[in-house]
C-alpha cells in the first residue's frame, strides 16, 4: 500500500492539533509532536519546515471547519431572524471549540507569525459577508428595520468579538449562560428604548 505524502501531512496536522490544543503554540515542541505521531523528528521536518508551519496548517483546517459549521447553522434557519439568532448563539458558544483558531483570533502574542493576520482577516471578511447577506434578506422582507446592511454587519461582528471573552470567563452554569444569551439577543433584536405604541 502506497501512503501519499498529503495523507501523512494530514495525519501530522490531526495529531499536532490535539497537542497544540492542550499546551498552546508556545509550549508545544517538535519533539512532542513527533512522539505523538509516532514518527521521528527528522521525518516531521521532511513534511513541515517548522513548528510554525504545522501550526498554520492546523489553524487553516480549523478555520475551514468553523466556516463550514457556521454556514450550515445559519442556512438551517427558515427566516433571517432565526438565521441571525443562530449565528449569534453559534458564534458565542462554538468558536472556542476550535481552540487553535480561537487562539489566533484572540492571542496578541501570536501576531508576529506571518500567517496570523492573513487568517484573521479572511475569517473576519467571510463572517462580515455572511452577516450582511442575512441582514439584507431581513431588510428585503421587512423583518429588520435598519438602513444599511454594511453598518449592521460591522456592528454585529465587532460586538460579538467583544462579548466572547467576558462570556467565557464567566463561571456561571450553562443554564445561567443561556439566560444571559437570551437577554443579550433580546437587547440586540429589540434594543433598550421603550417603543411608543
């Protein structure tokens, strides 16, 4: 049986992903990745030039997985309102499940790596586009009362990035977090100003 180089590279990435998730980029060594894969360190270097190259491959894979999952969640909603709510819930709860990609989005110490800003920017652009499309659909069918989908998408994506960390640092139970999210969605959808009848 012939093992293709791309398959070995994919296996290295799968194993390294777990190691990076446990220890973080900074504290993971090539020796640990080699041990975890059952390969020699020189064999790992045959497939990847450096730990940074492996980490980049891991992050790219997680970003692709996250994008697929996010698109699936959003497209499952029947109405723009459901799609937007599903996006908010998914974004706040599930981005952290792709640990290495999440660290690239939030850890400033990783910014010196060349690929980090490129991956961040690509994800942010794709996320912005997706939210804008949902808002445009909602504006067209009268579900959303906003004047500019670009401004709305910028507000949503920026706000959710800012809410991620406080939400995850909060040690409340899952039920309390769900109530917090319900309240948050109510504020996002209906605002805080009492409407005149």
